C-alpha cells in the first residue's frame, strides 16, 4: 500500500512538473536595427534572416530616403533647413535600391518602424515638435518613390503600408522626454522601444502604448552591465574608436554576452531578450558577426522564436486572449 501511495505521489509530481514545462512560454529573441541605411547591410541582414528564420524590426530614419539634392525639403524642429545628424542618401539611385530592400523586407514578414528623420535629440521637444517630425516622416515615405525617380515602380500597397503598418518607434539616442509618449499616442503608434531596463523586462502598457526596453546585461571579464546594443558595446570595448585589429576579441566577448543573457532566460522566466544594432559594422564587424553566430545557433532551438516587435505584440495579445502562440 505504501509503495502504491509513493508511486502515486511520484507520478503526480511528474505530471505537475510536465504541466509546468508545458505552461512555459516560448523564449522570444527580438532583434532590431536603427537607421536602416547601408544597402550592403540590408542585403546581409536579409540573408541572415533567410538562413536563420529570424524576423527583424528595422527602425528607419526618413532622411535615408531623401537624396542630397532633396535635403532642403526637410527641417527638423529648432534646426536649420536641410540639416541631419546622420546625413542623407548620396543619390536617387541609392534611395531606389534602399526602397527595394525595404519593400522586400516588408513582403518577407519583417517590420519597418520609425526612427524619426534627422536623428536629433528630442528630449526637450514639445508634443508639437514631435508631431512635426512624425508628419515629415510620413510625408517623406509617401513621396519617396516618386521623389527619387521611381514613381512608376511604387508598389500599389505602398500608401496603405506607410499609413497603417508603421506602428513602432525608437527615439534617437534612446533620449526620451515628457512629451514623447503623448505625441506617440496622438500619432497612433502601437509601441515605443526606447526604454532601458536592468536585465530583460517584459513590455509595459502605458495607457494603450506598449513600451519595450533594451536590457542592461553583464558583459566582459568583470560582468559589468551594458545596454544590449552594438553602439554601447563599441564604446565599452574601444572608447568609440574603431579597432578592427581587435575585432575577434570583441566578437568573442559579445557572443558570450548574448549567449549568457539568452541562457539565463531560456532556463528561467523566459522574458523576451531584446538586442539592438545599427547599420554600421563597428570594430571590424565584431557585433554583426557575433549576431550572425548567435542567431544561427539559437533560432532553431526548441521553444525559441526569433521575432520582430510587431510579432511579439501579436503573440502577447493572443496570450492575453487565452489562445496559444
């Protein structure tokens, strides 16, 4: 009788453990790129997606679909006309190639988000300033094909895409101010990805606007926290100065950071891991190379989904509604 009772308890414990495992959510890995300009890196990122199955969010700066000759059509709040902190496209042909990449990415299930236009620090901007910048972004994208000599190639769904599918935002420099959230809500954005958290954190609902945060995670021999973004690693590793001769060293450190941050969540609470990048190969491509290896070995693991922010939001809605994802 005691043996039977003990076996029954063991069986119940096993069933309970299995049930808990089944209840564990997928481990989400969310990769995003700020700027989205260099056409060679558009090609590289799309090939990386094809290889790994990952879907990305590209936060586009609208000045990269303006040629130098059109720069005077843009004036950021409190700036001289034709100014941009990150420049403009060098030619209309460059823009046409970028638009082709952007549309190909959209059709392949990637997400295009907004990174505003001229990459200015809007911490002290008013809601009206942000409305001006958002309006410039929309108008620039709506006119982009025609303005760059490719009006006859503009996809039929382009206007609808610009008006209804660009629902995410990341502020330049991650520099948020008191007017940003009200302005994002007024413009109809679904989410903002400009926060920073200590360790991976779940998105928070700010009265209808979902807010995502890039995590500060341990990195390097001392395990000091750093924002999970290539530029912050670039500053940490080489003081913001390119050191291609140490590329392999920085790549190894970065890959170890990615792996450790992932494993902690994969074996633990399964909070989504968010990592940010730019369309610049800093330190000899160390951070893009680490990303390539990380996604190649991670996205195919059981219960892992390498998704963009729009997909993560959709999954969260399905979970809240009680349906599986």
